[in-house]
């Protein structure tokens, strides 16, 4: 059986489920919504690491686990007759922690294998260099003088990024994101003399960017972003056709280096953002949570189908191993 663990709080299906249903695969879905609304009888023996759902011991029937960690949206989605709304956040965190334990207990080829929905960018970039991959010049800076000197090195400019994850802020006029910000000379001079140590990197002015979906040793290019769509350091949503993206091929040395890096990071599924400039290919970012659903709808590349087929193949392989052992 395939187990789908979901952080969804609305009772919606994961796109992977639609493909599992299409292939008539045997699977069970357990979500935050299910736990908050007591849709299943869930029991667990913590010392033994065994979990039962509606009386079935998942440790004996589940072969493979899919757990895409996303952040639940705010809102009260269960009866306030049972829970006051002020308890919502705490109960949601409890439900998430329960899913994490289920994931921990069922170590049956989990995917994603990485333990978090975010990578530390500094660790990732540092390790990438060790495998021969090109990365932008990057530096952690906490003084305006050092930032100005670093900025002067790059004629195409510089960008700031959070070390881990992204955040959005509403400044009453517009929604600001910390994911990627082009830093101007005015920005540098406006900084205080000393500030919180922050990550800055050179801005790569590319011929185009490529986003690659990675799944257990296989690379699937899912979108190309041409330079014409770069505005103020932000990538626009318009893309070259999915056909052009599908025709993109990594060189053997590039794919070998990326696979080695991902194995080192313990990542078996992710999306990879890279920038092509002349003959050089720069690694920009790796997202172990995978930014693929929007592109699937936009470009009809169906990476969730690849995930479903991988889960089914792994489930069948483990079923066959069980039968041979008996």
C-alpha cells in the first residue's frame, strides 16, 4: 500500500492522488484535515513505533510513503462547538507533529526523503562547489562597508536572499517577498553601519533560466525562463513552451555532479533552479519541497504523474519482495 501524508486542512486531494486513482493503485491518505476532524481512528504505540489507522497496522501494509511538507493555510475548519478558534494553531501543530511521527515510524522508501521542506542555502552552495558545480559568488555580511565592497565586484549587481525558506510581508501598499531582492547602490548606502548577518550573492544576468524537476536519479526539465522575462530581479511567470523545456538536456558531467550533491544532501525529490550564461551553468537554488504544481498546470508537464508512477513501481517492487520472502 502507498501512504499519502498531507498537510492539507481543507479536505482536498493531493494532485498525486488523482494519478494514483487513475492507475487504480492501492493507497491511503492521512491529512491534517483528517486528524482535526477525527475522520479516522488513529492509534500509535510510541516505544514500538507502530501506527494503526481504523484498526490496520500501517507498519505491516505500507510499502512507500509520500509526504510533501507544505505550510497549512490559516483558518478554522472544524466545529467550534468542539474547539474554540483560539486553539486552532496549537491543534494544527499537534496534527503536523503526528504526521511527522507517522512518517518517522514508516521508513519505507519515504519521498521526499529530506527531513525538512527547506534547505540551508549556504550549506547547499558550499557543498555544490565541492562537486564541481558553478555557483554565484556569495557572502554572509553584517557591515555596510563590507557589503559595499562586495557589491562593487559585480557589474550586473547583487541580490539578497534568506538563508532558509521565504517569507512574505504586507507593507500596506504591496506584498513584499524575501525570496529574491535585487540590491541597488541606493539600498547599500541606506543600510545601517551594522545589521543582522545576511546572505548576499552576485546577480547572474543569464541567457535564460532552467527549472528542473528531480526524482530519484532522473531529471525532468519543466520550464525555461528567458532573460526577457526578468524585471527588477524578479522572474515573471511567462515561460518558453513546455516542449522547449522538455528538449533541454544536461551534460553528463552536470547531471553526475548534481546527483552526487543531492545524494550528499539526502534529497531524492526536488526542483532545481539554474542559470545559463554563455557556456556556464550556475546552480541558484534547490527546493526539496518541489515547486512543480503551478508549472504542471501552466505547462501541462505533469511531474505529479512521475511521482505517482514512482510510488506505484516502488510499492509493486516491495510487494514482490514480500511474496518471495514467504
